[in-house]
């Protein structure tokens, strides 16, 4: 039913599976209740999450909305965690965002993980394409395109953050894990689960 996923030599391939397009018949019978969407900034997590929300009707929560004030400052860590825990206590949710310090908690509690594992150039293009656009996934206008620290994080994502994500996916391989390698796979998935 699922095919083995070859992503990294340090993952035990025999225990790490992903759902593929051939598994779409299964999706007609599987009910997602608690979903996380992760990936490099610019991969389209919020766009995918909104589309998944539209298809499933699951409530959508953006971590950026929990973490940022309208003036572009961060909320205190305790406020962010309180907001996150309020969402996690609900029976149904889609939570969009990375926030590595809470990723394992969200992975523990979800039943489904979508990992948008796109090439760096796709993510950089995604960041450029949203510059100056109205966004509903963050309460402030961001200057992330001009922020050197942010762009350094994005440029180093595959070497600094992605290995940790892969380790967590391996640790929680009993969850339903869907990894898209390009936008067309995500679009096809959304179009076929309606």
C-alpha cells in the first residue's frame, strides 16, 4: 500500500513510510483530525494549509499568528505556548508552521504530518513571490525578504533544520506522514481528496 521512502542514509528505511499518490483511495476512508504542516519557509505551508482546511473543514491555526504582534514584535514565549496549548487541546486542528522548539510536541499529538520538502530555489521563489502581498497567516507586515538573519535561516534550512525534521519523522514514523517533493504533488493530493 505504501512505498518505502529513501530520504537519508541514517533513517531506517524499513520502518519509515510515506503515503503516495497510489494511496489516494485510502484517503477516502481515513479521517484526519489533528494535522501539522511543516517545511522550509517559502515552501507554501500556509497556502497548503488553507487549501487543506477548505477541503476538510478542519480548523486552521497558524503558528505565526500565535507568535507575532501586529507591530512586528514577538509575544512573550509563555503567551505563545499558552496559545499553542489552547489549540492543541481541541479535538480537531490543522497547525501550520515550523517553530522547532514545539515541533516534537505537535508531532506527538497529531495523527497526520505533511512535510513540504521542496528544493531551496522553490522556497526562495516562494518568499520573493509573497513580498508586499496581504497575508492572513501573520498579523504584521513582515520584512523577511530584507532580513539577513531570516534569509540565512532559509539558506541553511537543508543542513541545519531538515535533519532534525527527518529525525522526528523517523521517531514518529507510526504517524501518517506525507512528504511532497514539489508543489505539483501537493496540488494533485488536494485535488484528489475532495
